[in-house]
C-alpha cells in the first residue's frame, strides 16, 4: 500500500477515534492484549505508516509490500477492494465495527504524541510537504538511480512502486538515469509530479478506478507510441520498473533481460563512500535471489542451484 491509500485509510477509520477496543485477535507476536480496552485517541497516516494513537503509546502499522486491511462500521464496509491473504495479523473489535489487518508489520511506539516525531515536510501527501527540500535531498545521491531515490521514504514518504513508475513515465525519465545526469528543471518536474500524481492516485482509489487508469505499471504497450513496455528488476532496492524505451529514452544496454546496473555508492558526511542501501523490507528476498541464480544458470547452460 502506498501513501495515498494510507491517507484514505486514515480517513475511512475516523469513526473509531474516541472508541474503545473491546476485543483483539490475530497472529502478531507483539503482545496484542495491551490493546484491550484502550481508547483510540487519533488515527493518522505518514508515508506508508498508519498510526493508532493511545494515551501513553501508539501502534504503528507498516503494510510493507503485500499488507492490506478491511474495516466495517455499523455492519457496512468502509474500505476498498484490497486483496486479503492468509490469517489476520491483527483484528480490533469496537462497539461500532471492526478493523482487520493482513500481512503487515505492527509495532508499539512508546510515545504519547507519536505524530510530533514524524517529519511531515517529507510526506508526499501532507500540507507541510517541502518540494525544495526534496530536490536538495535527491541531489545528495548523485550516483544513485532515480528509481531508487524516488522510493527513499526519508525523501518521498508515501511513494511506492506504482507512483514511481507512473511519475517516471509521465516525465519521460529513464528509471536507470543517475541523479547527476538529470538537469535541474527535469528534477524539479519529477519531484512536483510525484506529489501531483499521488493526489491523482488518491482520487482514483476513492472511486475504485486506479488500475484501469495507470499508464505504464503492469502494462504491455505504451499508450503514447504503442511500443513495448519493458519490465526490469534493478537497483539497490531490487524493485521492478515498467518503462517505454522510446518515450523514456532508455539506453539499449538496459533492455536485455539479464542487464543489471552496477551497484552505486554515496558520500558520507565525512567524505568517505558507502553503499546507498535500502531498508530490510526493500532488499531482495531469498526467493528473488534464488530465481536470479537459476536464471543465470540457464543462460550459461549450467544446472541451477536452490
């Protein structure tokens, strides 16, 4: 779930603010009994976090790559068509309804005012969003691919893979382009469109029309030139990019299935170099690495390893 969906979720769950939790269930190991009979003081979103504030602490929900949720108020569903897989991570019952969360990370934050600890100038959906600061932060990673930097939650809190792909297509930018190769005017356009498209995402999500209005994400043909839409897993975060090689001026070396750009580094404040690593949640999974090894083995004619 991306930032706009979490913004919508916080809005949809407002009927539970001021209400007491009457029952809890789920397979979370954080000690969910702590939530029983607690009154919800606030529900807000920041980036990809959905936060439930209680008196002395907060519950932070991160939906990762595949997390979803559902809620009913007075017996009526107030949420959308999210996929629901596996046993629930957390179920919260209230006198007026229920919230169910699947495949998400849930964590307690011992803070009576968790909202104050978040930097809303980095939140793509917030009124406090600071585009100029985002441009400066992006420029701090000159050798990074723009597709990687757009997913950096310290710069673009709430931007996920759908927004990343659509913004790069809309601005005709190669996902493989190094930040240092992007002119200032183009970079400002990318930063601006990240926010513009996020609000477009939100409006389409409200009317269940997001998927059919995406231009490049999971498409096979370019809506501009009718050319092929390529898809490649690449970068430090090993996330998939969808792109039109012609419209986004992607160099031919990135079009072969096995092409992977080199690992890149960034400067530290001390002037040294270190890898611009993704968070653990965005690093390649063991399954993804295994698939890559098998694919490489097939190309070289050797049997794959598991």
